[in-house]
């Protein structure tokens, strides 16, 4: 349930190319609340899991494509 709730929030944040600041801020704050020590570089958020030589690194795009008039549902509405 927690993952579904998080994904819905992420989908609802409009983050078209060159407008990723809001979603980057959201992810940074979320990571802080979960006990990580995130760092922001422009609109990128970096934090790690683990210690020593083995760490988990997750790399993903934060930007999305602008919605067009061809959508059956609003593109930034999270629908299950």
C-alpha cells in the first residue's frame, strides 16, 4: 500500500522536461524523512543505501512528456 501511495503522488507531480524541480524536491524530502542523507545536484537527487564497497545506486529519469489531446484520462491523474 505504501508503494502505491508513493507512486500516485509521483505521477500527480507534473514534471515535464526542464521542469523537474517540484518532483526533485518531493523525492529529496521523502528520502530525508526515510532516514537517508540525500543531496541535490540541480534537479537530480542522490542518496545511497549500504556501507563499504557494496552500495545500491538507483538511476532514473524524473522528467515526463507533456500530455497531448489524445489521452483518454488526464495524464497526471493516478488511476488504478
